[in-house]
C-alpha cells in the first residue's frame, strides 16, 4: 500500500477569528530554520523502509508564505528521502499570497494541485473573519494559477461566517461556480473554545462580530443550498464537506477517511500506520530545537485498541457518501468483538428506522438529507 506525506507549515500573516488550529504569526526570519528542520526530519525518517509515497500535502497555516526556494527544498528533500510515485502534490495557499511568478515556481517544484483558502466572496464577511484577502484577490489568484498550468484547484467556502445572509451565501456559491475549480470544500462554522470567535460567541459577547453569526438552522440551510447547486453543476459529493468534478477527488484526504497510512512532518504534524498514531510538538520553536538537538520531536503516541479501530472504521468511513461495507466490517470484527458489534448493529437498525442511515445491500451510509447533523448521528451510533 502506498503512503501519503503531510508537511505542516504553522505560519500565518494573521490569525483568523474562527481559527482553532495551532498556527501563529511570526517574523519571516523564522521560516528558514523551520524549513531546514522539516527537511532534516524527513531525511531521518527516510532512513527506515517505507512504501512508496503517492501523495504529498503541504498544509498549515499558510504554506504559500514560504519562499519558493524553501518550498522547492521541501519537495526535493521529500523526493530524495522516500521512494515516490507522486500522483498528487497539494499546496495550501491564500489568495493574497499568489502571484504569477510564485505559481510558476510551485509548478516547477512539482506541485500539481493548489488548495485555495477563499472562504467567501463577500468583503464584509472576509473582513469580519480577519482575512487579509478580498473578493478581487480570489479572481486574480485563480488567473495566476491557471496561467502557471495548475489544472487542479480546490476552493473552500465557510457557511456561517458573521454577517452572512442567504443572499451573500448564494452570491459566493455562484461566483465560485463561475470559476469552476476542480474541487470544492464547504465547511460549517464551528463554535468552540478553540477560537477567538467561538469563545466570544459562547460568552455572549460582541467582539469579532460574534452577534452576527447566523443561527444553526440558517447555517444548515446554507450547506443544503450549496449541496444542491454543486450537484446540479456536475460536482460529485463524495465526502460530507467535499465535492469534486469527476477524477478530481482529493487522493491525499481520502487516505484519512479510509484509514490508510501517512507520515506527518513539522510542528504539530500527525502520523498513522494503521494501529498507532503519533504527533510532533505543536510549538514551532520547540520542534526546531528538538531537530537541532538530534532528538525526536514526537511527543504524543496512541496505540489503538481493537474497539477503537472498529469505532474509527465507522466514524471516518461514514463521512464518505459511498458509506461502508457492513459485511466486511462484520467479517473482520465480529469474531473478536461480538458484544460491541451487536451494540452497533442495534444502533444502525434504530437510526435506519428514524431515517438517519440508509442501507443498500451490504452497504450503509448516512442519509444525504441528514448530513448537517452527521456528528450527532455518529455519536449516537458509537455512544
């Protein structure tokens, strides 16, 4: 089985109000030592035998902040450290960071896919969210990417940003469809303690336009509207938050949803080999110090029990619109975990009777009209 490589670049120009990731704003002189540390970590990992790498995803943060030479070095080191049969090499980029010269350099480095952090086409929503780019920057970025030869562009929208209305949401979806990226992600705004906006909303405050967040039902309506319009425009809905034109599904992200192995490099990056997960130190300075001292940056290890593996098969497998093969899971897990499987079977029957789960032969999937409450369904299934 092939593996994926994820490279984390935890640097941003500003911290978005809704962001709950381990990223930060740092001076540019921190970029080079960090990139060198990631290269050293990859070279060290490459000393052990691995399957061929067929996908690489450079995410963040805002990886497009790195100099083109630094990104080239990351890609060269990855190719020199591992046996590669690259089918997909993705770079996350913010619109305001993209100029024709950089886009051309990315293609020369081996990137064939760009994930563009567009979020919205409404300037008021972008400003409230703390984004630097504006609507015009999205169009300019797409032009530069296409001119450079990037034939696989992913764009994302966030349903539920402060000041978002049905009219502005429909306008964003319409303009995205005009640009016709090969891949689209639609995320519903998460309100939790991990972001400034989330904390303010939970506290009932007014900062960050927290009082202008649409209610849950409205956000669900936004998602459903986008789902219908994307499907009508020829996009395949293959995962709860993701749509693609035929042949353009994210190969790398499918590894996560199919529980396939991947290696993560950089501060906060996670790795998975099928039965074990581990993660690097989240703080970039600590991560770099570990690498420079010759010690491992990994600090979190989790060996999965058979029950955890079984639960994950359902939790990630049911995110895919194709669902999963219940007969295959029964064959693999019933002999070892008969009681757990019996409990899950009972919950499947109950949720099917309520219209939350559909059964097609031996396959089960979340009902397409219940995807906005997928987390609640999965919690009931595995609770």
